[in-house]
């Protein structure tokens, strides 16, 4: 048996989870931005043709016959900020030690994530295109699929934060802040994807 | 008072039934001790360095007389070149400095451990298994240009997994520096190496994800349509940028941090012009701009005056600024020597020579990106990568020499290290410089056959082969010195020397 002096207190890490989430979000943002840049590059390189009246130049990027379900896409765009709002509500509640509202807000942000996944699946089923049907289709599934994975990550984050909240972790301010940060990042990333992929096409 | 029970009974029981070795291995595999995770990265990277250099020797031998010497089967050459390029950058350069940073940074910032040690541990295993997947796929005819479809997919997954591993470890390093510094230690007071670890990690976190995004596209396309990215042949076109400049500049940032750290210690003075040194290190990290945008801006002397100015301006920002950063660090280290009372140490010699090699590599890239030189597609680019990777390796060996007392509690023999540094310098120059010359003679890159230019073609390739061989001796010699120091060296106090 060894008798040792008490160890010196370790310096308390400052907002470690928030900083790590911010760095991870920046990395994830770069994945999406890199993919958007590739999308734009291929779109710019797509062949062009004149319209039948000869007045317009049409870019043949999205094949004829494919329709983007704009309602579902727009609903997704609106849903992301709602998720961020719920995450911010959790931060507001956590600051006031309001555990029930904090847990409720986290649970709702999880459900919102579920709603976004549902909307994305609706987009896929309404478009009814195959992954291997063409260039546009392959890139469409790749970029929206990556975005979907990031949303699933947000749901996992919400669920973990929710269970920690329900489990009585009242000093979990950092986790709740980091969770909100991730939702803000998702909202920004989807806004770019929505404009480039769903609006500009 | 804290009482610590060493569990003597448990340990003796483990030894008694002969499972002590298994327990030890298990502890290494699952350890969250930052020094152990760092050492795992360092050990695996040094082993990779030897294997990659062996591959360099074999390529060099075959290039000596492409018409007569056939070491590799013709079809296997593209795969082996892919393995060589991936190995140089992702199996040696990047993980080696990540490992050193994981081991050293917590000691420098006064933290007991790295932030999120399990993430760092995951980073090591993800990188290791990713690298193994790449090796297996390339050996089995996968990878760029490979014929086995499943193994091409495995290659893409392997590269992505290795990149995720490097990212996870970089996340741990950057978070540690930003959040776990001892109280009172501000960012501008960080040691030069920790500063370089911070800027290098952030640059990695911003540039490698772009590669992962590209892999997603290439993978989905390859497994399904094969319409967009040229199937197996197109992989190099779309991912090749991640194995060349300016991406490699991002991975050598910490190498310059080592020199900036070691120079004042060698000169026994406080770092002069410290803000300038930190700015220099940060300037090298600006290579992230070129890496994330996948662009190597060329000076093109065509078009209008406006086009020329634009071309020079972009070239200066994307290629000149990192060169300026390297120059600043090298010059300030010389200033240290001038102002102080230097004693030649093995760590300084290695770090300085390593930085000079990196400087030659970055300067070579400035020439390579002048369109009029017509160096694109020649072995000149391989020469640049070799200068950067072997120069980086010399700096990494400097770091290991400098921090051996903190990491292993032993001092490495300085005289022998200086001898190895000189062999390493000769190895790097011989491996890389002949390729610069061969580049001007238009020897094509990524191939060992199909070229026959006027001039001493065999000589350049013999010298390059010899250089790889000398570098193998340097790395193996250093590992032997380190092992010898750990087993028989004089123990020192646990204090970090800087």
C-alpha cells in the first residue's frame, strides 16, 4: 500500500464541450460546403441548349421529368430554425434551473429532428428517382444523404442531452449550450443546401 | 490524505498465470493516457515511414533502367504509387505530428490529460484501421485505377476512416489548448509548439472534411452509377489534391513549431520577437485556404495585364504566404543562435535541418506553380512531397529527442543524434533533389516506365534510391537509439525541458 499526498487540483476545463462542438460543427460545415462547391462545379459544367423559342439558354443539369417537391423542402427549411429555437429554449430553461422545461425543450428538438428526417424521406419518395439513374441523381442523394446523417447526429445529441436532463444533471449547462450550437450550425448548413440544391437546382 | 492501493495481489496473480503480457497489451489498447495514445501514433508512423521509404527504394531502382528492370508488375504500379503517396502523407507526416502533439501538448499547457481522451484514442484506431484498409485494398488490386470493384470501395472507405481518425485526434488537441490551459496561461503565452499544434489542428479540421465530402460523392458514384467521377480511374483526379500541395503544408505546421520551440532552449535565451514567430507559424497555416478550395494557383503569363496581376496575386497568397511563414521561423531561430550562447544539440540540428528541407520543399512548390516551367505532371511534385515529408520526419525526430526526458524519462545520446541528423539530411537531399532535376527533364510522375529522356537519367534515379536507403537507416537508427536510451539511458527528472 502506498500513501501519497493529495494530487493538485486539475485546472477546470473551460466550456470544453461547447468548444469541441463548435470545432466539430466547423468541420461538418466544411464537408457540406465542399460538397456544395462540387455540386456547383458539375452544374456549371453541364451542357446548355437554347429553348425552343431561342430566347433562353437552358442548362441541362436536372434531367427533364424530375420535379423537386418544393413544399416538403420549404417545410424542412422552416423546421430547422424551429429546432434551433427549441434548443435555445433548453438553454434559457437551463440558465434558470428549470429542469422540466429544459427536458421538454430537448425532447421537442429530438422530435423536430424526426420530423426533418420524415420530410427528407417524403422528398425522396415524391421525387421517385434512383441513385444510379444519372449524374444529378447521384449527387442529389449524396449531398442530401450527408445532410440527413448530420440531422441524425443532432437527434442523437438531443436524446443524450434529454436523458442527462431527466437523469438530474442540473449542472449540464455546457451540454445544453453545445446542443443549441449544433442546431444553429445545422440550420445554417441546410439553408445553403436548400438554396443550391432545392431552389437553384 | 489520499491512499492509493497498488493492487499488488492482483498484479502478482496476473503475472503468476502468465497473462501479464496480455494485461499490458490490453492496457495499451484501451488506455486513455495521452502519452500512451501519442506513443501509439508515433510508433505506428515511424514503422510506416520505414515501409514507405522501402517502397521509395523499389520505385527508384525500377526507374534507374525502366526498359530492363522490372520489379513490379506493370498493372500494379498505379496501386503501389497510390500506396506510396498515401503512405507519405497520411501514414507518416500527419499522424506523426498528431501523436507528438497528443503526447506533449497537455504537458505544456499544464493539463493532466488531453481533452476527450477517448476521442483521441478513437482517432488512433480509426486512423490505423483506415490505413490498413487502404493497404489491403491496394494490395488486392483496389484503389485508383484498380480492377477489383469491391476493393476500390474499400480504398475509399479506408481513406475516409483514416481522415476521420486524424480529425478526431486534431479535435482533441485543439480543444485541449483552447479549454484546458492552466489558469493564467493565455493563448499569446503558449509555447511555440502548442501554438503550432493549435493552428495546425484547426487548419486540419477545416481542410480534411472537404476531402471527406469528396469521398462521399466518389464512393456513392463508384458503387452505383460510375457516371460522374470516372470510376476507378477518376479517384486520383478528384482526391489527388489531398496528397499533394498545399494540403501537405497544413501537416508541416507543427514541424516548424518544433524548431521555434527548440531554438531558444538551445541558445539559452528567451525567444526574441516572439509575436513574429507566432505570426510566422500562423502564416504557414494559411495553406488551409488552398487546401480547402482544392486549388493550386499557377502564375500564368498569358492574357491581359489585369490577368497577370490577378495570377501573381493569387499565387502569392496561396503559395507565397506559407513560404513567408517558414522563412520567418527559420530566420528567427537563427536570430536566437546569434543573440544567445548556443550549444549544439541533437534536437536543434534535427529541427533546423528539417525546417530547411521543408523550406526547400515549399520554395520548390513556388517554382512548380509557375506555368512557364511546365513542371506539371513531372516527378518534380514527388520531390516537393519528399522534401516536406522527410523534412517533417527530421523535425519529428527532433521533437522526440527534445521531449524524450518528459515522455520516457531518459535522455537520448546527443552525439549519435547529430550523426543521424546528418545522414538524414543527406538522405532527404539525395531522395528529393534529383527528382527536381529529373522534373526539369520531364520525367513523368507516378510511373516507373515509359520515359527515356536525354541526360543522366539513371544517375538521378540511383541517387534518389540511395537517399531513400539513407533515410531508412536514419529512422531505424533513431528508433534503436531511443530504445537503447529507454532501456539503459540515464533517468532524468520528469520535468518538461521547455
